[in-house]
């Protein structure tokens, strides 16, 4: 009888499994040396430090630079737009290129949000965003990490994301639409038996004369065919697509019908089954 | 000690399996017998099938009953059509079932009726697993304990047991808010707190109740799974080219998850442990209970990087879950039971002919170096992690911490031996995580205190009271 | 002789494999090399995936191209995500593709483009199999030869080859009308005539053309399958409790089918033979060409009773076919490539570690006595049937007849040894069929004459002219 | 290294595969001794011989008895109804009970059809049936054995089945509906890309003001959800269900909507996914 070590020693792994991730890896990079990042990062202080704090996902670094700037009398809007947002843009650029990973993004997002709150305190009100988006997890569904990503990507992309949480009754969603008049909505469901909330919400919205340019519906068990079986909806594939979809609505005035057709171009990558 | 004070369970401080090589599919140290003449872990592998209720079936009790009956009927028909000696049907509840214990009673009854008919007519060995949903919402109402949600879970468990379920499982989700936070931010301390401490505390609460319910009926306490935590990490880690969660981090979470899911057994769960608990081989090594696993026949549900390796020491072989609809080859209950049934048949042939160790080793080697997550669940390494856990067996925090450190050691050894290659993301994430974990206190109370302070504000859903932790 | 007169092909009169035990998955006597650095039957098993175009994609050329591209893209993404070293994509044409050779050119091109990109980027070994549809309608127009349908098949074959297909296959269906008649009425003579004589004649017509086309390009002639006949029988035979066609009759048809499908190789097909040819192990034993097979990972397409056994000596492992849509685990090209990919990985591990014979035997024993259809395809028995065929290798009728008789012998031996148990339906059907077959003439011309007389009226679609048979 | 015989000798097959078909088998039966068959079979000659000829699936036996009867001056309608059809009823009873198999049925059907043709020669016209049904295989689809079974079961069940063949252009189907005004139609398709003919045919029928109580649509790749996505249609599962569906239309005036709901009761057995 052979034992496992003996068997193992005979194997040529290349005929069984290939670690394409390792095979493919390019050289290591230092974030701030990346040309795209360099083009984005502000040159002057304290904006540069603020942006670097965000880029490093370091709440303290970012917050301290923000506080210093504000104490020095900088306009909170400048701190936001020329510091925090630039940092976030740089992060997004690295994520898109595949050099940054989700944790980088989450931590940068946290740092950015803290700086933002601090700036808004001085501003006296919420800063202006590209637009408001309402996000929820369908009634009866506890799976919320996908929705959390969606919310984070929206915020990192410069949108105000109203996070209604998970297992959200349809009524609450309708109420939020009335209250916030969002430019886009996202719904997440991970179960066959909860994704049925989406068409119900759309129906109730229509009954209430409410409309949004599109509702992105996504999540583990949600199928495109199901989502496209009722109006106003768009099937959402990856959480990081969300700000791109929202952008297409505010910049290019895309409707849900158009987004359905042009999804792949809007998000800039191949998406299975969208032909 | 804050945590251990609330504990009244026997803890594992020794390994039931003395060596990894003693483990093999289809055999466990403590087989389980259920009604309908079925034994689990008793020398043959039992295929499992599980089908998610179709959209719309949740809208009324009648539809849900019909749905569950149809699933059972389809599975039974295919089982006899292809000659399966035995199978397990699992029904994972949707929230409506668990929220309405009378639905659970009726859907269970409907499935029992069908299975019993086939058992009577054909002598086929069958098992009906019911998995009520953990419908508690941590941040809502009274929280994890004593809410209506919580009470409904208990009533539903009893309804299933009373109406003929063979065993009961749950995917409990205590600690999820913390682990979600940690997984998406690459924060191993938050993950360890969420899984090792909070998860373990909540499981005890949950499982003492389930075990007590089962004692009243001819129904077994099955097992739990760290789905809410380690599987979230695995799922987000995704394929080789995904960039969300590092696969080494997911491996660390899995190690911790084993320390956590073991609690069910410590409370009296008998197994087979729940299919999606990829940590189950570790728990089998520690405790000797039979386990269910999923892998290459669960591609309908998700993609993992260890589809064969998970067969190696399993006792029940599952498809995880699939849409209820038609394939060209039949309905999905038929198609996927055939898939798990045929793989189980291969394992049973190996058992019958004395070739089980060869097949186990082939399964293992197929994936061992495909990914770090696979590596640590190879039966030899699973056993090592088990040993790390029982070394600190009495302290849920320390044993989860130790499990993670052992995971790190196993990965690093394989890398040093040029057997496994890591990407930079994986490498860096592992190094920094191990450093963090190594520097964590060796005292449970201190760790808990630090974590409560560090995360209470950052993770708004988290409330220490849900875990009866003093602040 | 009526039939052999029209033959100009080399016939097999000797076995390439001297013993059944020499055969194993992943290795064939005559491996095939294709572009993109892939070898078939050369020491590793290649997984295959195949997905049926979605409803509606047939309505325009653009949609069909997009559909084919999407299928290829999804498959490639999953292949690298899980680390497959190699895979084959097959596209079975729908009638619109074959009817419009320019569609076939463009869909092939689209898939080639995708595969090549992944080959270049990742070094993954890939293969693109194109299977134009046999769109001929025997009872219509000029019949099987020279109709527009027939010409379109030829043009489409060329379009695929010219645009980069790695190999070409077809499921030719000469003789189907006769075998359909015989299968549904339990008439072994009609089946033998349909498969052994008419099927073989038509294949020669078809395959001489395909081989000539392939010679002009860097494209291999793959293989055929007795899908139209032996699979129809198997499909109608169904599960253990079905009562349409006896499983012994289906086994007889399978034996005859081997004698027929061999003709492709005799005309120059190199393999891998087409996946749904369950008779392929017999042909591999005779000819040494690599084969594709399907079984437990083709449950999406249909249910067979030998899901493991068909792995035993295969070189390419297929899912047969599946709807193009989403599963929870991804799109179906992803999900099913993962399924066949993981099973192939297990086989490759066995090959790498020198355990291939053990695994082969486990696969075989898992199903050998599940059903008579499985029994006869176990590699030892497949080899025996091969020997029966080459004994009368020069005469397509006699060798099909002999194959059927050998099938009967194999089944009866297993029954006598108390290894296989038959139902009364199976028993009676086998006995009466064998009696009929034994009493058939040993002269091909005489048999053909008798059959033409007996069936011309009963089977209106049948016209001897389609097979260039004199009446 | 173990060889396969050695391995085999160790196996207990019961833990690997169970031949439930063998395990379950009841005692052998002689068709004419079955009580249900005895109740159906006519007592007087030549009806009994005719029916027995059909029951045995013996064309010569059936045809000779029919010829004798007709020569003796029996009414062809009596030959059909009291002889041939009784034989077929007996066959159906045995098939339903699982004692007879498809080949029995096919051969009996052949015998019955020959006897019928002979009787109709004397009758001078086609005999009356329960109703006319049009059957076809969808355009572009060569798979026809399922349709052939459907046709056979219809005929055995006393219906006139118009067999349009395979790969039938939609137009031809429409023409046949106009010509035969069927009480039921059956369509068979085995491919995703050919089942799309069904809704097209229904649409064209509607445009032409044509209607049937129901079109049974079945075949290997056809899904119930697809069939139920357009009107007039019913998803057909097993070929032998066809006469029962047709019966439900002529006897109980069932509509396609009702058949969809009551399929399982109409065919008298569990049908997966019909709840
Ligand atoms: C982890 C997990 C859990 C965890 C969830 C923890 C958490 N943090 O959320 C826990 C353990 C709690 C859990 C519980 C249950 N689960 Co669960 N779970 C999963 C699993 C394995 C992974 C989910 C996950 O975290 N994915 C990672 C995230 C990031 O993915 P995601 O949310 O889908 O989001 C991605 C995209 O969808 C997209 N996206 C999402 N929304 C949107 C919106 C827009 C606009 C866009 C553009 C993109 C987008 O972005 C993300 C990628 O970037 C899935 C498997 C699966 N196939 O999804 C099963 C799964 C969802 N669960 C399932 C089930 C059945 C359950 C239970 C009901 C089982 C039970 N009876 O115990 C319970 C729920 C109990 C209840 N209350 O009803 C089934 C659902 C089957 C069905 N009915 O359809 C699944 C599919 C597993 C399976 N195959 O069986 N589960
Ligand atoms: C045998 C077979 C063939 C034979 C057919 C021979 C014959 N005698 O008809 C041949 C070789 C010719 C063939 C060819 C092809 N085939 Co083919 N074939 C099959 C197979 C394996 C079995 C079909 C069969 O005979 N079944 C037995 C009969 C009895 O079943 P049935 O017709 O479905 O009928 C049953 C029920 O559906 C019901 N029923 C049917 N109609 C109705 C109606 C009513 C009212 C009722 C109540 C019931 C009912 O009654 C029967 C049961 O009692 C199927 C697999 C499958 N899953 O179906 C593939 C299958 C249909 N073929 C397939 C394909 C792709 C092809 C080809 C296109 C491949 C190619 N490129 O070469 C070609 C067709 C070429 C062309 N012209 O377009 C695919 C279709 C995929 C898709 N696109 O959807 C299938 C599904 C196989 C697969 N999984 O890949 N095939």
C-alpha cells in the first residue's frame, strides 16, 4: 500500500492544477509611484497628506491632516474635493487595475468617511454628492455583505448611499424612495424566495406614482432572467459596478432599458450572458 | 473569566482520532443511527440532495408544502430509478418556514410521508434533515436572545422534530457582524473575535436548546457550520484571480471556524455535521462524529477550489443547493441526487473493495496544492489543526487563535517546501495577519475587553449584550 | 456482394489493444495532437464542456455568434479561475448553423478568438470541437445523399475547419428509421439492419468526405456516435423501473453500435471519438484511438446507469450538454466545466501517482452490475466485444451481428455467476432476441434482401436508394 | 497491485447499487388470465379472436380473424368496436398496470391498425374516432421518436392522429389545423432552439383566428416554464399521457388553463413540479 507522501512525490502538479494567479503576477508596486496615482494625487499640502491618508487606508493619518487643514481655515469643500476625494480616486484607479484589493478599498473608504464627517461638521450640513442612492437587502433575507460592498463602492464613488440594512420590509423601501427621491436604487437578495421582493417593490412604486431611472438588483441567487421579467430593473453583477451604473444615469441619462442592453460597455468588462 | 463562566459544556482536550491517516470517508468513530434503517458514518457514504424552494413558493403555506413534497418525491423517484441504496434529503428553511412553526410542521410532515412510502415500498434507506433558518437580526429588537425570531426558531425546531425529521441542523450566525467587518477589511483580530469568541458563545446558546429538543423525540441533533463567517470569507476570496479577500486570510478564518463549530458537538450534536461546514474534517478528527461535506457536486451552488479534497473523509456527500427547476436530464432534485449518488457509489465501492485509502489520497492530492484553503483541510493538516485546538480546548478564544497560527504554520511549511506557491497578496496578507495574531493576548478576558472597546463603535450592529458579555 | 462492393476502407481485423487491462483513462495507443499545445490520450484526461444555445439565439446570425462567444468566454474564465491545465469546448450546431455555412464560419471564428486569447495569456491548453448537425431528412427530397441539406453539411464542415476548429465530429443518423422501428417494437432484426448495415453504409459516405476536408486544414477528423440508434434505445430504456425498452435490448443495440461507429475510424477519424458514443470503449479497444465519454457529470443532459464506469478508459470527459443559463454557482458553461474539470483532475492525479488502474477498477466496479448496459461496457467486456467485431471485421453486417451475440454471452455469463440479476422483461427480451439473431443468415446479401423486403412497407421513411442498395 | 477480480470478490453490491426492478418483481402473468383483461375481452367469436390477435400483437392472427368476420357478414363497425378496440383496451390496461411494455403496445397497435384498415375498406370510409388530433415535430428538429410514440398512443386510445412528421414548417402546422380542425394538438421538440416554434405557431393561429382547446408541447429539452409562458399550451410529460389529455378535452371539456392545473389528476400520477 502506498502512503500519501509517496504518491505525492510522484506528481507533476502541472497536469492537475495550475496556479494561474501566481504564474501571472507582475512586479510589486508602491502605490504612490504608480503613474495613474501620481497624476491624480494633489501636489500641495495638506491636500496631499489627506489624500495619502486615504490612499493608505489610515484613519488617523487622514483625520489628523483633515483636522489640521480645517483648523488652518481651509474650506471644508476643498478638503473634501481636493483631498479626500482625490485619495479615493487614486484608490479606485489601483483597484480597477488589480493592484489594490478589497480590504484596501474598505479601509480607504473608512478613512475617507471619517474625514468627510469631520469636514461636514465644519460645513454645518451634508456635503453635496453626485446623487443619492437607496440600498437595501430584501425582506426576509439576512445576507448583507454584498449590500455592504455596494454601499461602500457607492460612497467611494462620490454618491450618498442610504443604507436601509437587511431584511427590509417593502414598505420601508417605498418610504425611503419617497423621502430621498434617489437617482438610483440597489436591492440585494441572495435567495430565490426573497428576490420576489423586487417586483413587488416596483409594483408598489408604480402604484404610488414613484419612479427611478433604474433599480439594480443583485445577489447570489438572483438571476438575470428573473430580474428582467419586471420593469425598472437592471441585473447587477459585481458590487463595484454600482457607481458605474449610477454614473451612467447621472452623466449619460441612461434608462433601465438602455442599461440592460449596454451593461457590459458601461461597466467596461465582459459580463457573461449579456450579449 | 468573562466567557468561560457562562459555559457548562464538556470541552474537547484530546483528539478522538490519534492520526489523520485513520480518517476516511464513510467511516466515523461514532456512527449515528436514525429511523428508516439508515446509519451515518457506519461504513458507507450517504448521498445528500438539497433544493432551494422556487421563487413564489414562499407566498403561501400550501405552495410551500407542495414545493417540499415535490422535491422529496422527485428525489425518491430518481433514487430508485438508478439503484441508490440510501440517501439523505435536506430542507433548508426559508424565513417563512421558520417564522411560522406550523408551516415547518406541515412541510416536514409532507416530506416524511413521501420518504416513508419509498422506504416501505423499496426498502431504501432514507434520512430527512431539517435546517431551520437563523432568522435572528442582531441589531433589531431584543437582539439574538429572546426575540420573537429567536422563539420561533425554537418552536420550529420542535415542530420539525415532532413531525418526523431525522435530524436538525442550523447555520447559526452569532458574531457575523464582526467577522464581516474583519473579512472585508483584512482585520484578523475582528475575525477572530467574531468567529472564535462571539460565534462560539452564540452556538452554545443555540445548541443547548436544540439538543434538549431532540432528546424528546426520535430525532438527532445534527450540526452547525461556520457558513456565516468562514464561508463568507471563502466565497469572497473566490477564484484564483479574484482580488477581494486573500485566500490565506480565508484559510485562517477556516481554522478559527473549526474551533467555533466544534461547540455544537460539545453541546451534544451527534452529526453528520452540516454539509457546508468546510471545517468539518478538523472537527471529525477531534471528535469522531460523522460529517457531511460538499465539493465537486456543489458546483450548482458555488465554486470552491477543493472539489475532490472535501470527499476525502466525508460520511455524507451533498450538492449544497440548487434552483428547483427542470434540466434536460430531469428535475434538479433528480439530477443532483444522481450526481451525489454516483460519487457516493464510487466511494462505497472503494470501501467495499478495501481501496478507500487510495481513493481518499487521490481525492486529497488532487486539490492539496491548488489553493491554501484546500491545503489546510487535507486530512493530515486537518488533524494538525485539530491538535492545536484541543491543546487549548477549554478556552474558545485561545483555541481559535491557536488554530489560526497552526494554519499559518502549515501554509508556510508548504511554501518553504516549494509545494505551494502564493501570490504577493496572499503572502503579505498571511504575514501581517500572523504577526497580528501572534501579538494578541493569551488571556481571553483581556482580548474580549480590547475587542469590545475597539469594535463597538466601528461595527454598529455589534452589541456585547447579545453574547452576555459584560462591558 | 451488395454492400461490400461499395466499400473502399481499411477494415479492422485485429485488436490494437491485446487485452482489456491495457486500457486506462488518459492514455491511448494513438494520441492526437492539435493546435494550442493540446494532446488527447497522451497521458492526461482533458475535461470537455458543451452548452446548448439558448432559445431565441437561433433567430439571427448576430445572436448566435454572441451566444457562442459568451459560452466560450464563460468557460475560459472559470477554467483559469480554478486552475485547469487544459480543456475542450464543443459546440454542437443547431440546424440554423449547419444550414447556413456562413453562420458556422462566424461562430467558429468567434470561439477561436476567445480560446486563443486565453491560450496566449495563460498558456492554458485548449481545443475547439465543432459538431455540425446532421440535418438530412431521409424521407424528403433526394434523401440522404446530394440534397441541399447534405451539401450544406459538407460546406459547414469546411467552414469550421477553415476557421480554426480543432476537430470535427458529427452524429450521423443513417439507418435511424429502421432502428427506431425496431427499438420501439423489440425487433432485433430491424435494429441490426438499421445499425449494422444502414448505419455503417451511411457513415462511410459521410466520413470519407469529412476526412478529406480535414486534410486540407490544421483540423482533425474527430469521430461519430451511435446516438441516433443505441442512445435512442438507452434513452428509452431509461431507469430501472421504466418499461419502454428492455435494458438487455438496449445492450444489444450498443454492441451493434460499436461495429457501426468504428467506421469513422476506418475512414480516417483520429479521435477523440464523440462524447455520447457510449460504445467508444469498444472502439478504443479495437483501434487504439482516444475517446471522449460522458457519465456522472452529464446528469444535466440525461440519466444513465453507468456514470462512473464510463470514466474508466476515457481520454476526454464531457458533460454532454446543458441549458445556457445561470446557476447560483455561475453560468452553466462555468459550472459544468468545473464539474468535468474536477473529475478529470482526479483522474490526472491517479495517472500522476501511478494509481490509474485502481481508480479505473473502482469506476468500473461501481456500475458493472448496476445494469446490463453497464456490464457490457466494462473494459474487460468491451474488449471481448471488440474481439467479436474484428473476427468478422471485413463484413459490417456480420460483425454487428457477432457483437450482439457476444453481448448476449456476456450478460448470460454474469447472470449465471449470480453477479447480475435480470427482470423477467429483460430476460425474455434477451432470450428471444438472441434466438432471432442466431437464426439470421450468415450472408450479408441475403440478410439485406430479406430486410428490404420485410421493412420497405412497414417503415415508410426507409428507401434503399439512400444507401445505394439495389432492390 | 490488486486486480479487478480480486476487488470484485470483496464487494457487497447492496451498498453500491440495488436493482430495485428485480427486487420488486411480482409473479409472472399470462395476459389473458389477468382479471381486468378477462373483464374486457369479448366472449363470443370472432370478436374474441380478433381481440386476442391484438392483445398478442400478432398482425396475422388479428387480420385473419377480422377478414373472416367481415366475410361472414359482420358489420365493420362491430368488428372495430367489439373486437379490435376491446383488444386494445386490454393492452392499455396491462400497460397501465406495468405488466405490458412499450413493444407489446406498439405491436398491438400495429395489429389493431391493420385490422382497422381492413374494416374501413368494407365500410367504404374512415371509421369514426373519438376525435382528430394533429401531431408534429417542430421545424428544424429531427428527433421524432417521441412524436411517434405520441401518435401510437393516440391511435391506440381511439383517436385519429394526423402525423405531420418531423422538421415540420410552422405553415404546414397551421394548414393542418385549418384542414382538420383538431380537438387537440401535440407538438414535440427536443431542442431549445426548436421549441421556439410552439409560441410562433400559437401566435399565427391566433392571427388566423384559429383555436384548439389545447396544444400539448413536449420533448427532451422542453421545459414546463417555457411552455407555460405562452397561451393555449400544456406541458406534456409522457407520451402515454396524450390520450388521457385528449379524453379530458372531449369528455370533461377541459381547457388548456384547467389542464395545466389539473395535469397530475388527469393523467393519474405524480408529475414532478406540478403542484
Ligand atoms: C455566507 C452565506 C450565508 C451567511 C451570510 C453571512 C453574511 N455575511 O451575509 C449565513 C450563514 C448567515 C447564511 C444563512 C443562510 N443562508 Co446563506 N449563503 C451564504 C453564501 C455561501 C455566500 C453569500 C455571500 O456572502 N456572498 C458574498 C457576497 C459578496 O456576495 P453577494 O451578496 O451575492 O454580492 C455580490 C454580487 O451579487 C453583487 N451584488 C449584490 N447586490 C448587488 C446590487 C447591485 C446593484 C450590483 C451591481 C451588484 C450586486 O456584488 C457582490 C460581488 O461583488 C451563499 C452562496 C451564494 N451562492 O450566494 C449562501 C446562500 C445565499 N444561502 C442560502 C441559504 C438557503 C441560507 C439559509 C436560508 C439556510 C438556512 N436555512 O439556514 C440561511 C438564511 C436564514 C434566513 N434568515 O433566512 C442559499 C440560498 C438558496 C435559496 N433559497 O435561494 C445560498 C445560495 C447557498 C446555497 N447555494 O444553498 N448564508
Ligand atoms: C437520440 C438523440 C438524438 C438522435 C435522434 C434519433 C431519433 N430517433 O429521434 C440523433 C442522433 C438524430 C440526434 C441528433 C441531434 N441531437 Co439529439 N438527442 C438524442 C437524445 C439522446 C435522446 C432523444 C430521444 O430519442 N429520446 C426518447 C424519446 C422517447 O423522448 P422524447 O422525444 O423527449 O419524448 C418523450 C417525452 O418528451 C414525451 N413527449 C414528447 N412530445 C410530447 C408531446 C405530448 C403532448 C406529451 C404528452 C408528451 C410528449 O413523450 C416521450 C416519453 O414518453 C436527446 C437527449 C434528451 N435529453 O432528450 C438528445 C438531444 C435532444 N439532442 C441534442 C442535440 C444538440 C442534437 C444535435 C443538434 C447534435 C448535433 N449537432 O449533431 C443533432 C440534431 C441535428 C439536427 N438536425 O438539428 C440535444 C439538444 C440540445 C438543445 N439544443 O436543446 C439533446 C438534448 C442532447 C443533449 N443533452 O445534448 N439526437
